[in-house]
C-alpha cells in the first residue's frame, strides 16, 4: 500500500476534482492519496467524486482556507478498466 500527495492549492473549479480523478485512476486499491486545495467548491465536488467511484474519504480537514482530503482508493474498478 502506497501513499501519494497532490497539491492543488490555487486551482479553481473544476480543476481540483479533475486532477483528483486522474490521480485516483493511477492508484491501486487500498493506496492512499492526500489532496490539498483552496477552492471551497472542492468540499462538495471531491466527496461526490469519491462516492461515484467507490473510493473512501477517510478525513476532510479545513485549516486557514486550505482543505485537506485523506482518500483511500476503493476496490471497485474504474469504468475504463472493466472488461467489455
């Protein structure tokens, strides 16, 4: 199990959720991802993305305008990874 960090501070919607989705596609099930961003919409968008994908939000923190998401890659495969 590996852990990755993604610093998206300064990016505006929809970029934080798009970069998070791309990073998650490259992770193995059980891998961790820490995402830091400053866009307030990410507090809605990233948890929704994780629900749709079957990934897990272990923790979300707000500190001085910075949102930090602690994410664990779920076991469900991405749509493009499913056999046809």
